[in-house]
DNA sequence: GTCAGTGCAAAAAATTTGCATTAAT
DNA sequence: ATTAATGCAAATTTTTTGCACTGAC
C-alpha cells in the first residue's frame, strides 16, 4: 500500500481492513466488515473507512432506503447502477453526463464543486430473471 | 389537504406537521421539526415525514456528510443544487439529463427504475460572496 | 363502532468521542 | 523518542417498535 507514501502509517488493523474489503464479494455495510474483523475495534473500522473514502479507494453508496453500502472504488470519478434485487452495483462514467451537469449548474449561476448520481433498478441478470 | 381523498386520515398532528413544514424558511432536519412541534410525538413526526415523501410532497436530500435534510417538494421529478455554504437547495429538472441517464442504463442492460442526483457547490449568493 | 393514527418510552441502529495504551517511523 | 493510531466502552445521534389509547370517519 501507498499509505506510508502520503504520510499515513501502515498498521496491522488498517491492512486487515483493506484485506477484508478486497475479499468482499460485493457491497458491504460497516457491520459486515466488523463481523469479518473480530480483532479490530469499531472505531478503527469507522476511521479506516473514512480514510479510504478520502483517498478515493472506497466508495460510499447511499441506497434508496437511506442505508449505506461500501465498495472498493476504481479510483476515478464515476456513478453507480444499483440493483434493487441483488444489491450489487456497477460503476460507470459518462463525460457527456458530467458535462450536462456542469451546464445545468452554470445555468443556475451555481458554482459546482461536486455531485453524486445513483441509478436504481435491476441489473441484467436480475432484470431478465424477473421478467421471464 | 387531499389526504382523505387517498384514504389517509386528516388528523391534527398531521396538519401540524404540514404547517410546520410550510413555515420552514429552508431545508430542515427531523430534529428541527420536532423542536417546532412540542406537542407531537417523535414517532408521529417520522411517520408523517415518511408518508409525505411517498406522496411526493416532501423531498429528502442527502448531504455529502451523510446527514439528511428535507424540503417541501414541487411534486414533479427533479434534482437539487445544494449550497455548501448556506445549506439551501434549489430544484431543477432537465429532460436531457434524464434522457442521458436512461441511455446509460440501457447501455448497461440495466432496467432503470429510479435515480437520484445531487449537485453540491455554492449558490449564486454564496459563490459571489466567497470570491469577492 | 371500527380501525387508522397517536404518544410515549424503550429498543435498535449507526456513528462518534475520550482516553489510556500500543506500536510505526 | 515521538506521536499517529488503536481498542474499548461509553456517549451521541438517528430512527424504529410495541402497545394501550384516542379520535376520524
């Protein structure tokens, strides 16, 4: 990890959290992580998650019911397609979309600094299964 | 109110919540509402807020820090420009944006059922003040 | 008169904090 | 040696639940 490169210490708990995240088969909650890491303190897991988000290594995805899931991030700016059935989400980026968003902000005299976009529905697998 | 029209009872607590919401000068938290309505029970305020959201009379806006604000809704589908400085938000709708979102979903073989888009930045007033 | 809606207080989540201790650099 | 990072347990914050009671229709 490049944690040390940017002034953070590479500690056992942090490495453990990282590994658990990489091991995760899909989106997870903080509680999931805690369950995977019996030896690591609650606060540490929360603190590490926060750190990883700031480093853009982890993305936080709010669901429609208000709950939150996390998933390893590809790093670059992107949005999510969230499947209501299986709960998994796919990243995608769309420059045109981002441009249009900037235009909207400009039209309202708004100084845009960030945005978040989540699409909810059924992924190809679940959508097909549901219709069939 | 048309609550009764759709099978819900028009009760004093609900009317009180509605009035408090209409009185609100800007986005508010549940706690704000509770403070305005000493006579109304916690659970009732939460239940009424949930109801109003389902009726599209109230919109729920997640902020970047994970907290949530509410604001009376214009009813139709829209997005928000959230000001990081003053906390207020403006609604806007953009058919082109929605279309592009649908296209993205289609490209991923995703059956789109809903989406949420929040823009964060500085509103005209705060942006100008900040720069000046 | 019925049953949706309410209030209350307790329970359940979800997250943060304080602080003495540990360990990375 | 410094001091960032940790663990723990307690404190907050946010939302939900159970249930007897009230009041809209």
